C-alpha cells in the first residue's frame, strides 16, 4: 500500500502558508490583480470539452497556482490518478479498484481488472440496458395487461437515487414525450405515497436500484411499491389474486439494477430482468452505470451514449492535460487552497439553470461522502482539515435567500457559478429576453463578489454617512464561472466528471480514501436496534440511553 504523504510536511505547503500570510496585503486584492493584468481573465480561462471555465475571479496569482501544482506533485496526485485509471485497488479500506472511468470508455478500449476485461463487461451491460430502454420507449415492452409503459419508478437511495434523479431533472427537455420517471428514495412512507399517487399500475414499471440489494430503505420501499402495484392490479380486476398471477406481473413490471444478482432473484425478480454492475463502481459514482437505466429509458440510448461521451472527454483531459491547463486538477487544488489556507468550511455550487436544481444535492453525496473523513487510508489521523460542506440552490432564487451572507458575512465561501448560453425555454417579457436578464444576474453576482463596493463608491452615491458601512461590499469573494452552450446530455456528463475528479484531487492531497463510506454504518445499525423499542418492546426501550428512551416514549404517547 502506498503510504499517504503528509501534505502539511511538503515544501509546497510551507510556501502556500507564506503566500497566504502575504496575500491579503490590503483590501480589494482582486481589483488590483485585474488592474495590473488586463489579460488576467484570458490567462485564467480554460476550455474543457464543452465547458468554458473562468478561474480568474479566484484568490489566485501565478505564484499561488504554481505552489498549488507543486503541492499536487509532492502529494503524488498524478500517480494516484494513474493508479485509479489502471484498476489498482486504491479503495484501500474495502480493497477495491475504483473504476468509474471504465464505465465511459469506448468499446474499442480494453482494461484488464481482477482477471477480466472491464470494458467488455461494461459494454455488454450497456447493450442490455439500451435494448431494454428501446423496448420500453417503443412500447414493445408491455405491462401484464398488454399496455405500454408510461411511468418508470426508480426505487433507490444515495448513489442509486441522487444521480438518476438529478440527471433526469437536468435533461427533462430530452425525455421522450409520454414517458415520465419518478424516484422513490426516502423510507418515510410519504415519499412512496406521493410518488405513486395518480399512477396506473398497468402502465407503471419499477426499477429497483441498489448496489448491495440490502439497503433497508430501498428494500422496504421496493416491497411497498410491489404491494401497491400488485394489489392495484388485483383491485382493478387486471390480474387474478393468485401467487402465479402476481409472479407473472412482477416479471412484467419490475426490473433491478445491482451488483448482487443472487439477492435480486431472492426478491422475486428474474435475473433476465436485472442489469449488473461491479464492486469497483462506488454508489456515488454510478449514475453512468446501469444505475442510470431510468435515465437511459427517459432520454434514449443515443442520449445516454452522449452523456457517457461527456464523462469520457473529461476523463481524458484529466489524464492528459498539462497541470496548468488541467481544469479538475486546478479546481481541486483551489479547493485545497480555500479549505486549508483560508479556513473555508463550505463551498457553494450555484447553477443558473433551473433544470440543474438537484445538482447541489447530488454533489453533496459525491463530495461529502467521499471526503468527509478524519483518518487517512493507512488508518493514521489526517493532519489537516478535510471535506468542506457543499451546498447550493439555483440562482436567482438563492440571491433572495442566502447570498447576503456570501457577499457581506464574516465567512469566506468559495462559489461555483454554472450557466448555459442557450435556454431550453426561451421567453420574452415585452422587449426583454428573459434568459438574458437571468444571465445578467449570473454575470453581476460574480463581479459584485469579486470587486465589491468601496466606502468611497457608496458615499459618491450620496448615501447617508451613518449607513455607509452597512452598504460596503468587501469583495475578494472567490468564484469560478462555468459556462456551456446548452445543458445537453454530453455537457451534463462533463460537469459530473469534472466534480468527480475535483473530489478525487482533494482526497489524494488529504491522504484519505475517497471511496469508502464507513461513517454511514453506525446510524444504520442503531436504527435496526432501536426499531423494537419504537414498536413497544419495553426491554429494548430500557437498553437505550435516557434521551433516546424519553424521545421514543414521547413518540409512543403521541402516536394516534
Ligand atoms: O449511504 C450509504 C450508501 O452505501 C451509499 O454509498 C450508497 O449510494 C447508498 O448507501 C445506497 O446503497 P445501495 O445502492 O447499495 O442500496
């Protein structure tokens, strides 16, 4: 096992510490940097496949960039990237390869992993997924009463939900007319109740997506949805109330996506209707595997292929671009700069594209389940802060909610602004192009955050002296602007892969295993232990701590 390098003991870390202490040599640094270098925007703007990325409004100079790249070099980011791409078991605590990049390799590639060719396996499953998607889309796949499918419900949670739902929402304009996907994830019975409301079981198909096929929420929801669908068919007189009729209906209305095909069969789903993937695909890195089957049905195989091509373009860039042009590397190292040298504890992602409204939620699992760790991959304690909090909401809604704190609060919150040039729904308000008005906000916000407003400028507007301080904007609030021509399947794939690799870069510098998630286990186990107490088992109640016991008791007293 390659020992993690302690980033804090590298020469580059020392250099960055010095650069940080001399960086803020007065207010409005970004104004001064832009004034001093008319080509700053040009020099710090990079094109990555279809993404146009402007890093110039970051707290960055050439010296800082070079020191950050030295830090990446001294912590061996490139070596670990190569180890990941080649299938080494870099997920140390689970002893697994990490090969989401293999999911988007073209069929002509090959990659030997654990004795087999991963690319061959990937394309075999993709063909099966595409064939299924085509059948559902064309109406060839029929429900038990011979009706075509109108609604696909994806039952899953975490990586088996957030990726598919985010991508489905993002690519709504590409969804085949007459088809709808719904997503059930929460074990709160409200979720399944709301998502099945108004649906006709005869035209509904359910995809149960679970890497392990053991997840409590998913299996509970899967059973509840199966009962809803079969009981609905029986109640409508569509099938007889016999075991055999129910079995036949399950075969027409349920498919599964999992690495545990034996468990899929135990659930009652014919393995013919199951799409596999592999232990080397992490849940939060799986939307481009068979976990994206609902998306493949919605946007079609061609759209899904474009989606994968977007990921692959970014994978190639990350593998081959020179460090000073390598966007995921630079963005990952900028995050290190802010977390470790500016003590930023959160990072906002602000899409100016309504269809990306679930993107921040998706990124929360990707980044925080990956890098929310306090030990390194050899079990030793981390030597510095890790895993910042990712959050965000689409602009302009966020502007009227939390931007105040980003502009004038005491915390530094680096933010990524994402926008597309061409909207899915152009609109005019009289003379005004509404998308242009929308994007004016996007452009204005990053400028205001970077350059602020001085007391002199506030006074020049004739502001009452007493409220001048309240109206000053300090500026120097760092942002990265990411633009694309339109939100296509390819662009979405590029965006996701970009953030996957940013997350990876940060994890390597911190020396952590970004691909395990042991921190989710304890709560899962305790929920199962507490369940009998919640249902009235006095003995189980007694074994709880006093706070938990009293909360459970209050619940039992108030439950109608
Ligand atoms: O939240 C923990 C987790 O293991 C995630 O990593 C995963 O995406 C999610 O649960 C769902 O797991 P599964 O796909 O095995 O049901």
